[in-house]
C-alpha cells in the first residue's frame, strides 16, 4: 500500500485520470476551432455578434440536452463503450464543419457537435467515481478538468497556424482526426478496476474500500433523482455560474479582436494564457481539497472551502473590461479563469461525493445539462449586449455569478455526504 501512496503517479488510477484529461483536451480543441476562427468566419460570411451568440446558444442547448440524455445511457452502457461511441460521433461532426457556408449551416453543425460532445463530462466523472476513493477525487477531477484549459492553450496557436497556412477548413478536419487517435489508447488501456488484468491487488483494495460494487446496469428514468434536494442544489448552482465559464471560452478571442485590437497572430500568441491559468486553478483546487481531507478536515468542509475561495477570486473579472491596458485586462481574466477552475475542482466532484458510481452518469447529465442551458442563454444575452451596449456589463455579471453559486450550494446541500439512493436517506 505504501508504494502506491509514495509514487501515486505510477499507479493505474492516475493513468486513467491523465487519459481522461487527454480526451477532454481534444474535446475542447474540437469546439474551440470555431471560436478561434470566429473573427475570420464572421467577416467572410457576414455573421454578426448576435448571430454568433445564437450559434453558441445552439451548441450549448444541444450540449445540455445531450448530457440529460447521455447520463442514463452512460450508466447503462458503461464508461468505456459510451466514450468510444461519443468520440467517434463528435469527431465526424467536427469534420463536417468544412461544409459551413454561413449562419444557418454553422448553427446546424454546432447543434450536432453539442449533442455528440455531451457525453464527455458525465462519462469522465463516472470513470473517476469508479477508479478513485473519496479523498483523491477532487485531485482526479482537477486533472481531467485540465482538459478545457489545455484545449484553450493549444487551440489558439494550433488552429491559427492551420488557418494561416491551409485555410479554415483544415482546422476542423485535423482537429477531428485527433479524436480517433485517442480512441486507440482508450480501447487498449481502459478497464473497470475489478476487471483490470494488471491492477495490483493493493490498489484494487484501496479503490474499492467502503463502496458498493454494482456491475449490473441500472434501468430507471432519469427523473428519479429529482426527489433529492441536493440534486436541485447542484442544478441551480450550475445554472447561475456556468455562463461565466462559457463566456470566456467562446467570447475571449472575439473580445481580444474587437476591443483590444488583436489580429489572428496576436490571438495565437496571447489568447492561450488565461487557459493556462484555468489549468493551474484546477490542479491547485484539487490538490488543496485532497490535502485538507488528508489533514483531517471533513469532506463537507474541504469541498465548501475550496468552492468559496474560488468564488471570491472570480470577482477580479469586474475591472477587466474597463482598464485601458490590454495586458492588465488579460491578467485579470487569467486570474478569474484560475478561480473558476479552482472552484470547479470541488464543484464537479459533488455528484460523485453525493451518489454511488452507478448513478453518477445520470446525476452529472442533469447537472451539466442545466449548466449548458445557462451558458447558452448567457451567450445570447452577451451577443445582444455587445451589439447594443458594450462588453463592460458582461464582465460585471461574470464576476458576481460564482458568489451566487456558492451561496446556493450552502443552502441546498448543508452537508456533503453519500446518499442512500435505495431508501432516500443519508448513508
């Protein structure tokens, strides 16, 4: 047992976390291809900011609906098979973007991409619940949720260089192909802990201690979970906070172009920086959550402390839109994105903390669906606000949304602990 704790990065469970991080990175590169190309495509096809907002709305609403549908399917199919089917589907849809010719066609392709990419987070969270004990989940989630940041780091230079040398169509084709390469690794390396042919017995016991091992698929309607106050808390907290994250993911390159005068080369050079901060925040929050539990702090207190630290730090986004310095604005945005992912390292762990592994896909599907819907609504509001007013009100809203989210977690989930989903009582 000691060898596992002394060299955790050599243990199989951490390799699974890295594999999940890799596919989440690919997932975000696929969706960021349009984001990075947006200034170029909007000019070529006469797409307004409001129309771009509706394109993002279409993606996020489909992404949310897809999570709602995918969650129960993932619990029935299992994380390995579900991930395989999803990656094939979204890689093909990503490549179909080469046929985009304007607002209507890009909206259609984004809806399809949202539906197919929706399996990523519920399937990854289910895999984390299957592979990690309670004390390590926040760090494992911090690792796999580095994917959005890594995607944001890689996408600006990667997509911009492809566009500059081979045209925007090549950006969608190349990013789509990468998913099929990951699929080879997934098929070869991923097993459930109980079935893994090379998993040391000590690590198997560490993963399985204190948990109910259920191998049979669970067949029940998704709405069974609505009887739990904690599920309502998860969904409402995501509804009021996710717009802030998606605002930076989808609008940052356009903001740098329109408000700060960045051309495509400058976007490639600088737009990745806030996404690096995003990744650092995820790891920092996950590491802090693990250390707090290791030092004896309860699961409830450690998760909520990390959530509140992140929520308060997001407030630095407020002056980003009004400062005259582009460097200062980018720095403040980077700190805000660090804080968002710092908070997410514990927020995204809550479904696995509250529900057994057999139910995590379904709960995450509901949790993520509401957040994506909120992100879509905020994107439409953002487009209208930019066309009719300015960027400043959006930064004020983004700065305050995570405080509201943290308050709601405390109200609806007074204590974070595993629920007994057979009787409806706390375990």
